[in-house]
């Protein structure tokens, strides 16, 4: 039996019955609800920020925000963080199933052998001022990659798509490391194909004159887990940007560059940088009560708290807390941890936060880990972007193969003036 929704239009007294599929009605079905006026386009929905609108059907990531559940292709994030590698998770997101050993070996080999950049990329990066924000350099260089692979525009060919997916996942850590070295005025370090994905990234960031850079395996593991936690998060702002730009059938470099731009914003990927600035500003636990009062009075936000989807503890924040302990075992405890823990304790008990279901999100603790790994705050979002690239590409790939998708083009409610006569300058 089809589920339906009955609607009575009180303007006309007419009744309508709309089909409900998967808990949704089709917005286009509302168009039939008209007043009878010939100019009336029919009822539409108004939904700034898409808080209650599904833009696609997707089988990649499942989130239950009330229960604090996150699953990639049906596998709980906790199990993937414990047992998987980042590239294995990337394969899962892209292909829908965990790889066999042979599939994984092939995938790791392909990614490893595409980590090098065209030498011209270095010149682009060198063109930026030393203090350019790494995210902007990353966004520009990801979109510049499109010029090296003009065939990438043929998005209807599965082999061409796969080649760009491999390239993007392989090259984004190299780009991230190069923008970091540019900022520091240090020579670029080329990829070392003997190392794993994450070891190689750390080597490109931190190697100086030593022939091989050996990162502490506990730090490599912590960063690997952070990449896994960030790998996808269904229709978040940057993924929506990738899908929206990708819906114009542009190449995936241009679509992913749009995702990097969206992620740069402080309400999205920039939040962990903001958390660290906030903790540094609070400075000591004595200053916490005043700070919390300011938040409750609406003067500022408690960064790293609250989420559009999670109205419970963000499951990723729990895993990150554990990774914090592992990292601090190697690096020594970050003194800001105490302030973060105290803030969390107060916020979880305070009525303001409890009533609004504001819990720590993924960014609340990740900044502390990144700082302990000696990343400057402006690099934090670059790490997020590297982790999110497989998710963006899995979503892009799903989009381009989805026959129902159209170019993204929301409606508007026009509130401006109409049909005015031009006023000559002398009469204004
Ligand atoms: C993530 C975020 C943008 C979600 O926003 P949203 O779903 O639009 O939620 P709203 O802004 O409608 O918030 C609902 C209420 O909680 C309050 N609120 C939300 N996040 C808050 C925070 N971090 N600190 C204090 N109050 C907060 C809002 O002021 C609002 O209160 P009101 O009902 O009295 O007006 C928001 O929680 C936020 O800005 N958090 C801080 C930034 C952050 O950590 N981002 C990383 C996300 S992973």
C-alpha cells in the first residue's frame, strides 16, 4: 500500500493526495496546488540552509543524529576507526564494499604511484605570498590540477572518472604538504613511495636533511584515525557544494575545489582552528565561568559544540578523545586539554546547552591533537580536506551516475521591486 499525505488548500477548499516515499514527499508534486490564477506556479517549499530537504538518494553514509550513529556503507565508524586503514575506508566509500586483499593492494599501489605532482604545480604555489592561508592555496591548486588532465571533463566514462579519483586522493596530501612548506619557507619534499599514505604525508611535511623520515607509529595511527573519521559525513555543506557544482557536469577537480572552499568557512571545517583560538583566549580554568556566561548571553559561541545533525554526543568526538590520549603519550599533554575538559564538563551539565542539545562535535578535540602534532592552526582544515576527499569523490561519483539528478538550481521567493522605469542620473 502506498503511503500518502492529504493536503487541503484552504484558499480553494481543494484536496490533494501526495505519495510519501521513504518519509518524503516530492516538492515538485506540490506544484499542482494552485489558486487558479493563471500566473500561479503552484506551491513551493521555503527551506534556507536545506534543514528539511533531501537533495538526493545516497547509499554512502548513514547518520542518526539523535542516537549518535555514523556508518559508512553500513559499517559503524567505531569499527572502521579501530580495524581499518584510511585507504581501505576510501575504497569502501567509493565502491560500496570492503576490498579483498588483492583489491586493496592494487588500490594502495595506484594511489601510491600517483602522489607526484607536475612540476608546474610548484610554481603556482610559489606565486602565493608566504602568509597566504593554506586552504586558499589548496583550493587554487586543486582546481589548477584540472588544467593538467583535460580529459577529466569526460565524466561519463567510468575509467576516466576512476583515474581522476585516484589522482585526487593521491595528490591532495602532496599539495597539502607543499602549501605547508611554502608557508614555512622550506624546500618541498617529494613523495616517498616506500611509505604508507599517512607516513608519506608526515614525511613531506616534516622531513629536513634526514634520508628517510620516521614518524612515531602512534602519531601515524592517530592521524590515520582522524582521516577515517573525517572521510564522509553525508550531505554537509562542502559535500553539498561538491554535488551542486558537480551537477553542472564540470570535471571533479573543479567540483572538489568548491568543496575545499566551503570547508574553509569557520562554521564548517574551520571550527577546530576556532576552538584552539578560543581555548588560548580562555587561557586558565578560572576564566571559564565568565566565558560561559558570555556564551549564554549570546555574545559568542562555544566553538566545537553543537551540530546541525547530531543532537547527541558526536560519535567521532568520542573516538578523538581516545586518540588524544595516544598522541599525548608521545608528545606530552597539551595544557589546553584541561580547559577543554572543564568546558565540556560544565557545558554537559548547564541547562543552556542541555536544553539546546549542544554536545561536543568532532572539532572540539581534533585541534588539540593537530597542535600536539605541531601543525599550525591554519593547517587544521587542510587535514580535514585530505580526509574528506574520498567522501567528496564518492558523493560526486554517485551524483554523476544518478539518473534522477539535475543541475542544482533552487527557487527563490522574490522580495524586490518590480518593473520600474529607469531613472536618469540627473533625477536620482
Ligand atoms: C554547527 C552549527 C553551525 C549548527 O547550527 P544550527 O544547526 O543552525 O543550529 P542553530 O544555530 O539553530 O542553534 C540552535 C540554538 O543553539 C545555539 N547554539 C548552537 N551552537 C552553539 C554553540 N556552539 N554555542 C552556543 N550556542 C549555540 C544557537 O544560538 C541557538 O540558540 P537559540 O535557539 O536560543 O537561538 C552551530 O552549532 C555552531 O555554530 N557551532 C559552533 C561551530 C562549530 O563547532 N562548527 C563545527 C560543526 S562540525
